[in-house]
């Protein structure tokens, strides 16, 4: 399904509202990583993997960049299963994190997905990595981003959980609680 301009504008407005609520619900710090999985097919009302829409992917990526760049939060857009769920990130993130290894592939609409392809176009210096351990995640269209989140994942519930026709889920992470009954988990305990 091809989106018309008013539908694209509506997707942008919906996403802006959702991201504003997410930012308030999840305390992300500068240099944190947010992983985004996105089925533009689902947003546009189609079936995941069958109705990819680059215009939908472009507006989604641009909106994420507008919201999170001022917060200095690193974005990682997950590709589809055809690229083994590799992630589009900025080269600067790879330079900061020595545990990230660049892989040689460029996402396309039908191999990687429209959102990942748009991220590759709109990022300053895009590269792909195979694995990441993100601090938070947003899943648009039930693409399953959990493999790219740190332990322990905490679901975040928002009163807005649809973008277009796509179901959305949200997550943040927290440090693991280790120790036993005598352990303290915050200062002052």
C-alpha cells in the first residue's frame, strides 16, 4: 500500500506524540543506545515483509533523528531477517564502543527493510553492525528487537501503542540485581 502525503503527515504526527511520551517514560542519558525495529508494511496496513514502504520508513527515521539527536542518544535501526537483523548505526558509535564490529552490507528496501534503508540514507556516516546491547528499544510492527537489548529488559507501557496500523512495544533496561538478601541495590540502603 502506497501512502499519500496526508497519511505520511499523520504518521509523523502520531510518531512525534508517541516519542514524546516515550522520552518522558524512559530516562535515557547522552550516549545511550536506542534500538528501533520497524515494519513499514505493518504501519501502512500491510503484512510484515510484504508491503515495504520507503516513504513511511523515511518519515519514521527522520522523526527519530529529530527527537533523539538533541538528546545525544544513539539510534540503531534493526534490519529485517534477510540481513540477520543487523543494525544501521553511525560510524561515531562504533568508534566510541570498541565491542562493535562493522559488517559489509548496505540495506535495501527488500533486503533490510525500508526503515533501515532510510536510516542508511539519512545518517551522517552509516555503517552496519551485527550485534548491539542497547539501553532501550522501540518495536514498530512486532519485529522483535529483544536480541539487541541489554539484560534486564523492563517493559514500558504507553497509552499510545499504535503507529498507523502497526502495534508497538517499548522497553528499557536496568542493571542486573546480583548478590543475595544482604546486597544493596541503591545508595543509602
